[in-house]
């Protein structure tokens, strides 16, 4: 088990999805510290702010205002400081072009949001468990 509390950055503009994700994270054995921003522009500003917490996982929606998830993913993976942070694209789109593009941009995983509540919460808990409890966390670098 990890010795520190993991940090997750949720990049999501839908208040309903934010609520379901937050509630799913609260139910896990060791809830991560969850930071939430509403679009990619806010995510990059948050991550590049001096003293900002380094996330252990970024959960990224694709369809958002201002800077969408596609542009955000490209910016994250082009940034030498941020590129090592695992990014899970978590979106309603199941379009093959979005899946392919996300992996070509070096997303660590692509997960389509389930429609029913129980499946949605189960998927969020599985993502959290794998990335913050099962896999090794990045060493803190700031």
C-alpha cells in the first residue's frame, strides 16, 4: 500500500458527473485528495501554478468548453514536467477516432462513461484503485 494520500485532478465540466465521481472516490478505502477544474485551460493553469500539488492521476473529459480534452491531453504530454502524470480519458464518446487520437496523444487509458449509475461508480472506483492503490505513484517533484 502507498504511504501517502494520492492526489487526483478531475477535469470535468458536467456537474452531475463531478458529483458521481466525487461520491465514488469518497467510498474507496483511502480516498484521494480530489481537485476539480471545469476545462482544460483551468487544468493547465492549476498544474502550472507555483506550489500546485502534483497529481498522481488526471481524469480528463474530452468534451468541454474553452480548451477541450483533446487539446489538454496534447499540452500535458508535450510538457516535460507533466507528461509523466497518468491521464485517463473518461468521456461519453465511444467514437473510434477519439479513442485512437487519445492513445496517439499518449493517454494512459481511455474509458467510456457508463450510462447507469452503478456501472459509472464501479468504473470510477476501479480506475481509482488501479492508479492510486495498485500501481506505483510518481515520486513527488515540486
